[in-house]
C-alpha cells in the first residue's frame, strides 16, 4: 500500500510502498478515505526538537482519518466490513488506575497513532477495536475525518461551563476555530477570538466569534469592555501555545475564571502567580479527548445544529501531499484534508 512515511531522522516525508498492516485478534483494519493534517504532522515532517526526541523512524505518520472497515480480528464482533469509522488517536494501556476507572484519557502510558505507532496517512490503518468509533448515520464524511481534533476542541471548549459566559479563544488554528463554534453552540454570550493572522480571523467570524482581534493591536480587556463585559472573561481557551497569549489571557480573566490550556508551548512560560491566586483562577491542561464521552458529544452537537465545516478550507489528493503540507504550514488556512480515494 502507499503511505506517507518518515523514512529516517531529518526533515521530510516520503510517499512509499509499504506492507499493509497485519491485524491481531482484537484489531480492526480500515481502508482510509480522508485524513486531516495536524500540527503534530507538521512537527514530524519538519523534524523539530520535539519530533527528534519522540519519533523513531521508519514511521507512517497521521492520526486524523475516516475510513471503511475492511477486516476485523477473530475477537471483534462490533465492527463489520463496510462500517464508516474514525480512530481515537490515543492508544491507552487498559491496565493502569485511570484506564480501569474508565478515565482512559488520563492514561500515562498512551501511545499516539502516527507518533508511537504506524498511523493513518496510508491506504490502510490498523487499530485496536477499543480505539475505533462508529460514525452515526448522517455525519458528513469530511467532518468525520477530523473527529480527532474536533474532539480536542470539544474537550477544551467544555472544560468549564460556558452557558451565558464570556469566552476568550486565543489562537484560531483549526482547533481554535472549531472550539469557537462549540462554545457558541453551547450558549456562550460573547466569544472573542485573539489571532494575529487575518485569514484565520475571517474564518473565526464565520465560526461564530462575536469579534476577532489582532492581539498585537488590541488589548483583550479593552475588547471585552467594548462588548459590555462587566469584569473580564469567564472562560479562556488557550489554543496557541504562545507565552504572550497565555499571559494576556490570565490578565484579562474575571475573578473565578477558568483557563483551559490545549496549546503546546515550545518553551517554559513564566507566569505572574499572584494574578492566578488573587483572581482565584483555575488553570486546566487538556490533552486528547474523553473516551468516548467527547465522541458522543461531538456527534449529538452536530445532530443538534453545530456546524464545524467552515473550519475545513483546503482539500488535496494524497498524491499532492507536498502541496497539502505546504498549505497547512502556511497558517493562512483552516483544516487541510487529504483524499486517499483518488
Ligand atoms: Zn491531530
Ligand atoms: Zn492506562
């Protein structure tokens, strides 16, 4: 089969002919139809410091996908050939305290699809059946392809109650864009998106942002006051990993607010802990999705009118993977989809 492979340490990915995955008795083999390009994939392609210490080549990359089941192991009864599925990209151990308690997203032994094991940028991908999600009828196939990052967005957006609250979203990459639509759907009053890139600010407005501001030009507290916020933001979703963005969010929060942090910084961030203490803020790190409560919520929110499709802006055949990665890297895009059927 053809797959996008990190062949050796160093920058680049190669489209190569590799053996199809061999499935065990508990596994599901999926013929991939569409995939989403994630920041993680860009890091691996570029071979930055994180990739160099994390990735062991050769590795098939990619973890955001939708496809059809083509074969199942002898122990698998819930999946049949032809089923439309996506994969939860975090393969957990099933044996630790949190896994046994049903809090699988907290597993400390998580292995990432396309990071610690061969991934989904391929014609076929294999996963344990406990990592496979059946799509409900009526879910758009492109949206189904990005359930993994959509899950990040939902998990972060719903980390704190947002009904009637004023929300700051810092960073309007694909996950920030989807989170904007989610908090709007979940009943937030004002949603202020902070994002330096004008193309992404424009998409944020289509996703339901009340205003989208350039943080280099606008003070976030000022933007909130103009809308009529009484004290500051009740909830902040930090999606950028940028030190200045996290500090600005903390400064702009109302007392008792919650800051959900999904963006991954590349360096340590110094924070004014006095502000956190005297404002009695809660900072919460978010990684991955809840298995499978987040997946359930994604599905039912789509059924009840949530539309995240505007976050998908570019589509390429997998043969044009270089152009697809270049688009994703440019930062002027929402989610970039690769089609593995043509
Ligand atoms: Zn991803
Ligand atoms: Zn575990």
